[in-house]
């Protein structure tokens, strides 16, 4: 099964899809979901896959988001350099000298993030981190007119360059956009496996838009579904690299999905958390715990729709999150899929009633 997940993740991460411009990756998701479930979209463009089980209720929603962090062209200088707006959270230190692709109406253009070189900076300036506002993108033209002739317009998407690549241990996979094509891959694989087993509910696998700029697609898709129980399938911070203390990030690659106890958008639902942990223990699926004081996931919107829904965030650990290149462990994807399939198989009307007591 891991080979299928690896192939799926390659297709998803090599595709482009910044917030508000997710069409390329959405087409891949819909193609992979065809025949597995009844497909629809909300009006922002989130994909909703409805899979009927042996009962109409409860409605169980599980969602990964389509969009990746990237940029948008905001202006072209007279000399042909591009100024940009970040889409999602970028750390200034990881941006300089990185390659990017500008998605224009005439095709893709390669570029590089540039700034004033250190050789001509004053000593005090060299000690400071270059800020995004002082960066630009060089696509190799000499004027604004030449850039426009190549197809560039304000509003064009800009995406990082990092081709999918298995590493020395092939279970370690490097790619861009792991946040959150990982979640999309897991959602697709859950629905594929649900076609092979019984489940006492109606399952809704969702690929949301615009998570990185405010959890927007989660809100509109959840309002469309009005779930009884919801799960955000996202990525978390792997704390297994030099310099990270255990209390800063607990999860490690290869040790299973992390149950997020808390983030700035959601306090995890206690009974649902216990339910998931009991299922994992019975099935022998490894899980971890983590909490993130800042940021949030789609769960932050999903639990607020209608009269509310018990909601939990399940995070696949990723190294170097929110940068051009991340690293994930394929066993963590596999165990996240296994966990969610087991959870959905056990979420019947009686289980929902117990959650709401």
C-alpha cells in the first residue's frame, strides 16, 4: 500500500496550488477520487467526496487542504524584477536564493529570489536578516515590457521549486508542499480503502482551499456538509532534528500520526480524543502527541459550523515545514490512513451519542 501512497504524494507535491489558485492540484485530486465517491465542490473550490456507508448518520468529515504556501506577483519594476506578496507563513531566513516558478497565462517562468548582496552592505546590515519586503524575483529580463511580453501580470502565482525525491532511506521523502498534500493523499487513500470495508455512517473526504490564508475553504465546505464529527488531516512539526527540545515539538518521523492537543484555533475535543486513542490501541497503530501554541488547522473552522461538531486535528510530522523542501516518512502516512479507516468504521450513531453526552 505504501507504494500507492508514494506515487500519489509525488503527483500531488509536484503540482502547483497556492491559496486561491488551487486548480492544478484540484484536478489531480478529482481524478484520483473519480469512481470512489460522489464528487462536488463548494463555491470557493473545495472538493467534497461523499461516500455512503450502511447508515446516513453520523456524517463524518475528514479534510486535508489543497493549497501550499507560495507568493503572488504584486508589481513589475521598470527593470523587470517582480515584487511579491507571500501567501501563507514564510520565514525570511529560508527564502533567499531559492528557485521559484511564476505561473503566467503564457506558461511557467523560472526565477530566483534575490536581494542586495552582502558584499556591499554595511557591517551592521550584514548582521540583520533580509526582510521579505527587500526581496524580489529575477526571471531574467531587462525591463517591465519584456516581463509583460513573457506573460507576467500582477496576481500571477509564484510557487517554490523542489521536485519530489525519495532520500537515502527510501521511506524518507523530500518535496515541496507537503503541507498539505500529505493530507490530500491521506484523504484519497482513506476513501479508496473505505470502498473495501463497511462503515456505519456517511463519510465526507474533503480537499479544502485557502487554508494557509485563514482556513477559508474549511469553513465553506463544513457549512455545506454540517458534519456530526470532523477531523483535520494536516502536518505537524517534527521535533527530531538538532536544536529542537522535546517540549518544543514532541513528534518524530516514523513514530506515527500526532494527535494535536491544542493549537491557536482548536482545543481538542476530549471524548473524541479518547475515542481515537482507544481505537488506535486496539488496532496496534502508533500515535504521538503534540501541541502548537501558534497557528491552526482546518479544524479551527470545522468545529464551529452549525451547532458545533466534535473535532480533532491529526498531524503527520514533517521536517522543515513552511520552507521550499520538507521531509516526511511514508510509514506516518500509512498509519494515519489506517487510523482514520479504523476510526470511521467505529463511528456509528451510538458512538456519536456517547461523544455528545
